[in-house]
């Protein structure tokens, strides 16, 4: 998929390489979009990936003296969903981040990557647009700040130049009088692309709207505001009549398409419905209903801090890594995914390839203490990392309690998906030893089984927590 892979140690190194290679190079962080684009031929002519995942400070979420929140380029969806600052001062973004994919995807996928990919169905762009976000782009020659509303030129088209790196996303924190929410409509509860979504932020004085920001996703070529609805609400009370009228005006801003997931007519009507739901929830103080106070991240308390990247260019350097406590040195496989490196170079075939698109979870492994989909991780990311696969879950020949309970409850039919379920379950119990049933369900949203109704799987995890 790529010929060269570079572990960058600074922003300066990244922009220097981009200035030299331009269209033939791409920055990779989470890789959850980019790996699929390369495999599907969407990104043509790319032969070099620049890994930025261990550049110091890019994973920070901060707020400055002007009450502006900053997200570094490596901030993941799970970082946002779990951040107290984002949940209290930018709740629509926290909710949207939690709605993305599944825990394994949210552990790798970055908000910056979501923004750069530029699909109108990408969930976090909608609240960022409503929040009035800006992005900071750096090249070897200059730094520029671009409002998000001017960042997009069309579907998956942005103003970014090939020699630029996005290093920061910033937006004003919500004030004490502002409240907001994010609502997503999709075909299933997790691992689903938005049919439509909306972010709503209102500045309220008592029950009267002082200002409104309503943005719509997946219904126009680029995520956009609903200006007539926003203007209509100013100076009005949030009663049933005004909410219904604003929802109708928001619907008129939508120009959706027909596709296999839904008709334009259906999407059009659903814009009205979810806008009305969002406004009603804000009015009733229920905008956070359904959002867990502590979402399951599938991140254990012993998450490894890899520290600054030591650098390296592959294939000229070997991939030096630790798998299941054993040191490995790979001189081949740099142009593969981590999944195929494990199976084909490491001969660790317990990790399965199901969809190879981050949909089924059969390839779940632990990377530096986090559960991830190994089919979406480039193999050289293993360099300097600590990896655990299903083969390393037992301790001293004794099975992990999750493994024992899966056997006891016959929580398996064909068995192909089971390694992924066991890895997710084991990380869940490491993160939260006594999870509720809802938390167990959250933990396995990224794991699909085509044979069962999940009842025995859930039961096995419930009993494993007691063990």
C-alpha cells in the first residue's frame, strides 16, 4: 500500500518531508480513514506515510486564557468523549465523538483526521462547525488559521495544500448561558455512518433564545448551517410552536441524496425530526440523556506511554517491537497492516481477519494498552510498541477469566469472531472490573458475530467480572 514509512519526531520534520514529497506523502495518525482509502485506491500516488503519533504534546486538550479550547492533532474520539473539559464546555463534540464507530475505532481515530477526510457524514465536523471552530495549518514556509466554514470546498475536498499539516483545532468554550446537543440518526446503534445528524447550540436568557447555531451533517455536499432556522429562533421562546417552525426551516436547508441507506425524502423528513428532538431536549434539560457519564474506552489502567518516537524509516530499518512480552525484529512486512504483520511475519494467527475494514472487531489486539482494530493500523506503528494478542492473554498457562467463562457458557458457534470478543472483554474488565450490562454492551459494540444473539457472550462477560 505504501513504499516508505517514516516515524517523525517533530512537526518541523513532518513539514520538511511534505515540502519535498508533496502529493506523494500523507500524514498518518489514527489511520482509520487513510488505510481504507489507500486500499481502495481513493488516495492515488501516495508512496510515503509520515507517522506523527508520538510527537510530544499533539495529544493534548487545553483551554487558554481567552476561554478557547484547543485540540491537538492527535486527540482521539475517545479522548474527547472522556474529557471533562469537553463534556462540560463543548458537550455536542463529546457526544458526537462518542457516537463515532466503536471503542477500538475511537481509540485510534483522531478528530483532526475526521476533519481532514471531509466526508459530510463525519460526525465531529457538525458540532465543530456549530462551535465556530478554526484549524491551524503549518507548512515549511508559513502558518495559517482557517475557519472551519471556509475549510471545505466540496465532498472530501479542503483548502489544505499537500505541504501542510493540521496541528490544532480551536473553538470558544460554551459559556454558562449556552447549551447544546448532538443527535445522530443511523441504521444501527454503533459502527454506523450517519444518515443525518445535527448539532445545536443555543444561548439562552431564561426561556428565550439570544442566539442559535444549528448545523446539519450528511444532507449537503459539505456540512452546513441552517441559517433561516437560526435567525428565526432569535428572540423567541422555546415553545412547541417555535420549535416546530424552526425544525421546518432547518429541513429546508437540507438537500440530501438517495442511496442504499436511505432515500432523499426520508432524510429530508428526518432533518426536521432530529432538529425538533434536539431543540426539545435542550428546552427540557435532557440534552445529555443517553450519554454515559463514564463511557467505556477499552483502555486499561496500565496504558503504556511510549514516550517520544525514536525515529526511523522503513523498510531501511527493522520493526523492533514487543508482542506478548517477547521481543521481535521484523525486516519485512513494513508495507502491511499490523494484522497481517502479526499473522504473516509473526505467525500469530489467533488474531483473525474478518472484514479488514474495522467493522467486525475480529482483529482486536492491545496496542500500548488500548484495544484497537489491527486491520487499520499500519505495521510500522508496532515499532517501539507493546502489543498483546489473544495468544498472550493467558497468564502462566492459566486462562484469562474471560476465556474460561466463554468455554463454560459455550459462548461460541463457528468461533471466528471469538478472539476479538475475548480481547474486548478482557480489556473491559481491566478498565472496569465490575461493569454493568450496559457497559458490557458498550464494550462489544465493535465486535460482530453472525451466528449468535450475543446472549451467551454477554452472560460469559457478566460472570467473568465476578471472577
